[in-house]
C-alpha cells in the first residue's frame, strides 16, 4: 500500500471504480478513459511501481494477472475476436500510474500500436 497511489486507493475502496473482478491477489476495473469498447485494468493488490520493479517472488503473481485477463476476455466476449494486453513501463512508454497494471483492450480491431491506452 502506498498512500499517494491512486490504484492502491481504489483497491482499498477509498476511491470509486467500476470493479469487474476481485480476488485475494488482484483487482480489475474499467479504465476511466477507455480506448476501446472493452478496456479493463488488471492490478495486483501488491504495490509494485512498474514491471521493472518485479521481484523473483512476483513471478507467479504476474502469471496470475494474465490468467485473470483471459478469464475477463471470455467474460466480456472478446476471446474469439481477439484482444491485446499492454503493460506500459516507464516514461517513454507513457506510464502515468506507477502501480503495475495490465491493460486488457478489445471489442474492435486493434490494428495500430497502442501506447498509454491511446492509438499512435
Ligand atoms: P498507464 O499509462 O499508466 O499504463 O495507464 C494508466 C491508466 O489508468 C490510463 O489508461 C488511465 O485512463 C487510467 N486511470 C487513471 N486514473 C484512473 C482512475 O482514477 N480510475 C480508473 N478507473 N482509471 C484510471
Ligand atoms: Zn499502489
């Protein structure tokens, strides 16, 4: 938990979010500024600032985030047509929230590069 982290505050229910999945390790909620019809953020409860900060002990957790992404892709019916997982790491990738998260994007053709949830 980091007191000034927006995602920690969502996880702790101090801030509202449209939560679509939750378990003992992960919370997933809709992106406030969606770049696609389905745009869900999959966030570990553990405050890891970025992918670069992951530790050996986080390997299983990062795998679990992807399992949850697949489960949500099925639940939101984007599994057949396809979807994209994005992790922005650091300033050049456009990371703005420094609490590790996967973007799950789908519901339309994603033909271009997506950075920061926006197409470039
Ligand atoms: P990043 O660029 O760090 O990978 O992406 C952060 C994402 O978090 C952005 O797509 C942004 O729209 C989303 N976001 C930022 N603040 C909030 C918030 O308070 N609630 C929700 N649901 N999403 C947020
Ligand atoms: Zn955090």
